[in-house]
């Protein structure tokens, strides 16, 4: 049975991936910062030699967007340098890399859903490190799939949904940015899509029995976009959370200019997701249904 090595076990996506049933075709090895620090080249190499993974799913990342503006060295090490090293190990061991990136690679000046080959131009340092990570992942390993995603939330970790619920319970009135538009992504839906891609890539090479040396045949490396369906503002998102949870709090839409943050945010980051849908036959879920599902789990 082929191994699948997963990094970032304790993060939102890593946790949701771990929760998924029906992974019987492969032996998943979930690792966290303690046992697989992706910035440690020796530890990485040892893990690749031990497991000789068929896939490496990189759920580890430096995701503190505002902190990255000043903690640049760490952000770059984790989101760029380490990803490049993972990809090098993948090439050496004929491992397919599934790496996760972000809508923050775009400048947000677009007016229609971003396609995977649209021009990138990050507006903050986090976005720059993630874009560099994408490039290293693709350049260092021909078998890399990069999945860009946006506005990730889940029952695990810290995220917008949990912050809103806490604030709405504590306060009578809150202000939420109403002029940044995007699509939320329930990490469980992304985890399911990743599993579907793994199965599809594995079936494509039609080598169910061994760790094939021809994993590239009929597989589909490159960049993909994934999120839930919808084009909403953070204010819309907050209102839906309030209404589903039946919380008694007034929510006011405010402009970005009234909520300054250390890192700039793109104003528009809706994805065109047709490539992932058509290539891997992925069924996208509507953002509100997925929000409801997450709130039920919470
Ligand atoms: N969250 C979003 O809104 C969002 C939006 C777009 C794209 N993405 C991308 O989606 C992916 C998954 O995000 P997420 O929300 O699941 O992130 P997350 O919850 O912040 O999880 C990231 C995990 O990576 C771990 N990690 C950090 N540095 C590491 C290292 N050197 N070695 C091993 N593990 C390390 C973190 O551990 P510690 O807690 O110990 O640091 C954390 O458990 C990331 O690539 C992210 O850039 C996220």
C-alpha cells in the first residue's frame, strides 16, 4: 500500500483531511511541526527515505497574514524555501506533490473570476511568499499540483467564522468589512476535493499495485483554483453566520479604509474554478450550505 505523507496535521486543512473516512487505498501518515518541521531539510529527507511516499500533501504553512509583514524571514522559510525543498525531495522520490496556495497571489483589482493563468501580483508579503512557494513547487518537481484556495474556515483552529461567533456573543454591535469580495472555503470540502484528486491521479496512471516510476503518465500537474461557490463580502459572510446561529448582534458594513491592517488585502478574489471541475470532476458546494454544515459540526 502506497504511503501519503501529509504535513500540517494540526492546521484547519490537515485536521479535516485526517477526519475523512474512506482513505483505505493508501496509508496516510499525518505529521505535525513536532515530527516533521518542513523547514528542516534533514528531517524532510529522512521522512521521504522512510516512507517513499506516492503523494506528499503540504497542508503546513505560515498563515498569519498580518504578522508576516514583520516576521518576513519565518514566513519566507515556511511558505517558499521549505516548499522548494519538499518539491526537490518529491522529484528525487518520484512523489506527486499536492501543495496549497492562496487567492492572495492576485492583486484583487480584477472584476471577473480569476483564471489559473491570470497575472499574479501579490499586495502583501504573505502573498509574495505563497507565490514564490508555488513557483518553486512547480519548478522543482514536474509532478506538482498547486491548489489555490480562499477564505478558509473549519471546525478546527482559528478562523473568521469562530471569531465572528465569539464577537457576536460578546458585543451588541460589530463592524465588518463590506467592500472585499471573495468565496469562503470550508476546509472539509477542500479536503474531500484533495482526496478525489489523489484517487483520480492514481487511477490515471493505472498502477494500483506498486509505487510506479511512471506516475506522470496521464496525470494533470499544474495550478488549480478551489473554493465554495459564491461571491460575497465579509459582511455578507458575517450576516449569514449571525442568522444561522440566531445571534442577537447588529452587524454594520464598513469600508476597508475604516479597518486598517498591517497587510493589505485584495478587494476581489473570486476564482474561476472550471479547470478543477473539468479535470477532476469535482462537484462544488454552495458556500451557505457548507457554512451550515460547519456550524452543525461546531
Ligand atoms: N486560512 C485561510 O484563510 C487560507 C486562505 C487561502 C489559502 N490558505 C492556504 O491553505 C493552506 C492550509 O491553511 P490552513 O488554514 O489549514 O492553515 P493553518 O490552520 O494555519 O495550519 C497550518 C499548519 O501548518 C503548521 N506549520 C507551520 N509551520 C510549520 C513547519 N515549519 N513545519 C510543519 N508544520 C508547520 C502550523 O503549525 P503551528 O500552528 O505550530 O504554526 C499549522 O498547524 C495553507 O497553505 C494556506 O496558506 C489558507
